[in-house]
C-alpha cells in the first residue's frame, strides 16, 4: 500500500489563499501606465480696468509650479 499524506485544514487554507493572491495579482491587475501630466489653464486680467485683480496671479502660479 502507498503512504497516505494528510494535510491539515490550516495548511490547505494557507495554500488556497496564496494561490488566490498569486492568481488575482496576475490576471485581474490593471495595466500600470505613467500618469499623463495635468495641464491647468486660467484667464487673468493683466491690463485694463481689472488689472489690479490679476496682480497676485504670478505669485499663486509660482506656488503651483514644480521646483
């Protein structure tokens, strides 16, 4: 007669969990792409009667730009 291999319930659950994680990571993982740069635009008065409202814009835009 051959030898009988007994597996515990805990070992079976660990193996099933590891197999599920490995399968899920490879099959259902979304493709990873580099993020496209986000471009923002704004309209700002620099001349005319509303030019005073556009004065702080340069300071604010510099705080958003990358170092």
